[in-house]
């Protein structure tokens, strides 16, 4: 993510009782997994639980599980519509204020457990770029603090979060199918994912040359940076991070590494991606000396241009490569939905990579899932036509 955000505004120490949902997910079992396996909460630890109104029952179950484990739960509630109103109605001067409360939270908490969904994919699609940019720039100190703070975080929800009908519609997926795929992928045992992830991470060593090609015309090459590759097998205990936080996301199943600055060259073509809920068709990015030197898209190019122009210049730097390896996670039939953890998925990241241990601290970031890729590392094929070869 990527992919770690503190919910705002902040509400502390309220409680909900989980309510059984006939035929739905077992929230108590999910909470037990997040607390005791993914985050491994210990007695006395302060655990911040974040989510939206739609996740209140699950948040309540997590609160109970944290308390049973001896932790001290603090709940934060994210209100997207209120966030939108605040963005639109707050003065530009106040939008530029340092998010002090969230900075203090990074110093206080031992663990963050985040659950979230996208109820309105296009909520911020019409927000003025100058306001979004002001909020991004104000959050740079928070991002830097998150990247060096020594906490653990477990997030339930990858691309698009926990599936909703609205998000499924936005990517042309059947809601029941995408939900079934999501929860099956969540249930894959970490031990089954760790072996593959460790094997791929070992190949992503400093100086290794990576090449990505697709039938759509992508031909992109780059070198791996000096930072150690990391894995996401669903347990924070598996994350070897010499500095900063230990982060995992569910569904799990990834190995990822930072790209050497200045090394990327070639062309990246993505037939479809989503940006702020808008469908971007035939996005084409050209790289020279590690940076985007030109791009085009058949739809919403102006929106992307405004984003690039309003962000710090290092947004244009290719900074992350991520390989998915969860065999239970896949694209629903007839859908354009892709996600990080899908088996054989290649994801390319631009801009901020501090969450992965990198040195790019741009106020912006962008991730692009490149389905159907063939990826080689030092000439050895690791992914072929979207299928993991290991």
C-alpha cells in the first residue's frame, strides 16, 4: 500500500458488541486471526483498531479479541463522506496543518489493526486537485513518521478493501463471486504462502535485473535497490524490517522490493486501471533513467496529469516491484479487478516507497497492477503470462 493510513477523525475508547450475521463472515473467527496470528498482540500492548461505519461489527469483535489477549484497544472511526466535506469546506490554510493527533498516535501505539471497504469508489473523483495536494503535503511528516516508527500493522483488505456491491460494480465484478474469492484467499494458511514468498524475495537481491513484458506492449527493465526485499505472508512476525514498521495485508501472499533509483527504462502499458474511482483506459508510461518522461491515456489523462503536476517530483520515479502468489485469489470472471496478492500478479509502484524501506518520500504514490505479465529476474523466468513459475 501502499497501504497504511490512520483513520481520521479520531474517536477513542468506545465499544460495540459484535452481532452475528447469518450466512455472513464469522467476525469472531476473523478477529481472532487478526489479533492472535496476524498481529500477535501481547498483554499490555496498545492496539489501535481502525475502520468505517460498515465495519463496526467487525471492529467490535476485534476489540473483544484484543482485550482477551491482554491488549488495550483504542478504536478510530473513518467517515469517508465527512472526510470529503472536510476536504471541500476547510480553508486551504487549515488543510495545510500538520496532522498532530495522528503523529502522536504513531508514538503511542504498539499495533494497528485496520479493516476497511470502499462504499463509494468515486467519492473523491471530483475533488479539486489543489485541495487534495494540500492535504497530501500536510501529511508528509506523518508518512515519514509511519515509515520509521516501530509498530506492527495488520490490514484486512487489499485493492478495494473488503468487497462491497458498489466496488464490485465499479470493476465489473459479481459481488457474490468477488466476496467468495476474497474470503477464500484470506483463509490461506501463512505457512503455505511464506515458503513461496521467501523464495521470490531471495531472488530480489541488490542489483538483480528485472524485466517485465506483456502482450499489450509493456517492455520495462530495472534493477533492485539495496534495501532488503520483504514478504507478506499474513503474519507480522515474518516481516524482517531493519527499520520502520512490520506491515501485513490480507489476503496475503506477496514478495516485494524497492527499485534502484535511476535504473528503470522502457515502456509500461496498462489496458485498464482505476484512479479515484475513475476507469483509466490504455495508460502508457515511458521511463528513462528511472523516471516517467511521458505518459498518455485514452480516458482521464487530464486528471492524472493534474495529480502528477501537483505532487512532488519523485512521484515520477519507479520505486516498487511486487509479486503476488496467493493461488486462491484471482480476477472474477469478466471483471477488470486486480489486486496485489493474486497469484502471478505483477504490481509496479511509483513515488513514495518508505513503507517498503525505501528512500522515496514523495507526497504522492501510485500503484499499477500489470496482469498477464511475464517477469524475469537475472534472466530466470519467475512469472510467465500471469502464472507464477515457482
